[in-house]
């Protein structure tokens, strides 16, 4: 990526003090809060959510932010204040949504392995809908709701067996994936659900994968889902809503994802005039290009075949490159009048797979700061403490103010819950 204003993160720009996000220099954030640190832009989060809302204007629709993409309480509270719903996959995520000021009646609960305790927690909170993903889960939820004297609102997550044309690890809509119920079994399972006393059939859901760059697969999936909705109606099972999931991709390098409006346009055409409300579950498209990972170069290590820029962030901080071979732009915070050299950007972890970027031409010195862009989704949320490394701090920038929204962990905090033998 060239050094210009065309960053994936819209609120990132070059200033007199080097790279800036909104009105704050990244160098100042590093000086104040240290590194590695995740930095998010409130303006970028707001703009992304409003783009979904504007594209859905005039339709009865709920935009449910996928909590798994970025579960930071401050990030969730930005969306909650904008009127968002939330897509959760655990009881812990439900607790986060409520702590951030989100409304339980705008929460949909997805996931293949909901425990009894999680079901009870969600029923107590009166969430909007459980997206049920198996016959066994249907029976368990009916039983738990009955024990509590409640009726659980449900949708079946139907697997449309559509190839999303994305990385196999983030493909979720094929019949060999663990998610959802088989399309051919869905009608019978809906009829069974309609007969269970402690369930109320409310909707239908599907989600075919993540980082979708071609809108054609979701159109195909939606067409199949709508045909099933009509078959259900003919069988006397009416639905309140149709949940078409999330998965819209973003630009990391040179991808050309559709705009939110272009992605939604054919889906809105397909559903024009229908009585059901529309639910969507975006994650990456809301947070991915609203955040970056700020890191400092510890050493420059030349080699016969490769040069290494060893930084203080690592695969425990940003797992996507090692896990998916994903690409993140790497931009020096301060431009230098030096001839660039080609580096692999790697961390201190004791794994050969500990890399954040490979074969990047950088004009840098030891001690320089680097910004790894497009890290607002599945960055901090997938981080770990491997090698007993405290996880990064998180900062939310709002104009000229930098809010510390998650303190940096300490080594002592990592083993606070552990007990040595006497």
C-alpha cells in the first residue's frame, strides 16, 4: 500500500506529527499508553453502522452487530447508542451486550453448542430470538424453557448449501459445515418446533460465511430461504423475520468488496413487499476498518535470505496472519527519507508461524512505530496469552480524545486465578 490518503481506515491520515487517527497522532498514543495497542476510531464505527442503516431506510430491519468481531464494551456501547441489535454466540457475549447498554430484546443468539446455563441466562434476559442449529438443541431449549415457565422465541438456522467463495475456515453455509440444519430437513423440523409447547417460531436464519466479496452467493442463499419461507406459510407456519446473516467483506489489500448499499440492493429487491422484518448480522464490515494495531520495532535483523523486523506485537495479539495467512497493511507511523528494505514483520513468540506480515518494503529504524491496518475485527477478540504475554491495551479515539477502554494486562493478572502446589 502506498503512502497516501487512500487507507482502508477512513479516519486515518498523514499529519505534521506523522500518522494520525481522527485528530490524534499515533505517536502520542504510543507515548501515553505504550505498545502493542489496539486503536479504534469512533467516527469510523459510527459511519459504518449508519451506512447499514441508510441502506435499509424504509424497510423494517434490525442490524445486529456480531459481537465476536469486536466485543470491547466501549465499541459495543457505541453501537448500542446508535440503536443496534446484537448477534451473540455465548452467554459471556450476552453479558457484555447488557453491560454495554444493549437491549436484550434486540439480541439474537446463534451458535451450535448453547449450554443449559446459557439458555437460562438468555431466557431470563428475554432476548429476541434463539437461532437454533440442531434438532437436539430444539429439544433442549423446549425443556429448559418449560422448566422456567417461559416460551422461547426461535428461528432455525438453515444451511442453504451455498459456496460463499471465501476462506474455508470462515465458510459456514455448506452442507459439510457444522453450522445450521440441513435445508432438506428444515420443513419437517419447523413442523416439529411448531408443535413443541414451550417454543414460539418467530423466524428463519442463514449465514454462509465471512469476508464475502461476491454478492452472488448470498443472493442465491436468500432465494432458497425465501422459497422455504413460502413453503412454511403454505403449511401454516408464518414467520416474523428473515435473518440473512452477515459476512460482508472489507478491503484489506486490493479487494473490491461491494458497498453496503450494493450488497443489500438485490436482497431488498428479493424481499420487496414481503411482510417479514429483515435481520442482518454484520461484524467485520462494522469494525474491521475502524481499528489498527500499533506496535514498535524492537530489532532489525538482516539475513542472507530474509530481513526481519522484530516487533513487540505477535501472533498472540493478531492471530489472523498465522491462522488464515491474512494480509494487513503495515504503515510506518513516521515516514523516513531512507531507502526501503524488504522485511518480514515478526513477533517475539517461539513459533516459526509468528508473523504479522511478510515481504513488506519498509523504510524504518529500530524503535520506529508501525501501524497494522484493518485490525478492528477478529484482532483483540482472538488474542491470547501464549508465552505468558499480557494482552494489549485498547484505545477508542473520539475526535481529539483518546479513551483507554481496556487496560493492558499485567503478568501478575495472568496467573491470578492459578494456585501453585503447597
